[in-house]
C-alpha cells in the first residue's frame, strides 16, 4: 500500500479549532457560552443550524432550571 502526502490534515485542524474554542469559552457560564456562540459569524448553513439548535436547547434548559428551582451551570 502506497501512502500519498496529505496537503490538508483534517484531524490537526479539528484539534486546533477545538483547543481555540475551549480557550475562548473557558470559565464561561452557559448563558455566556450561548451569547459567545450567537456572536460568531457562520457562513455555513449547517453550522448555523447547529448553533441555533444549541441556543434553543440552552433556552429550554434554563427554563426547566427556573421551574425546578435547581441552580444552573
């Protein structure tokens, strides 16, 4: 089996992106994370749908927390 030289390393890019996001949101509350995520400019429609879905889940979780009286994150 011959190996070809890669011009793009998707795994390395994903790890670098994950590390940057983790650094950016470190120490944030859920509400701060949602605000940060909403502030990101996303040109990819799939990523936009993911962001919007995460925001809806955050709103639902916050609403459930208020109803139950449990402390949030």
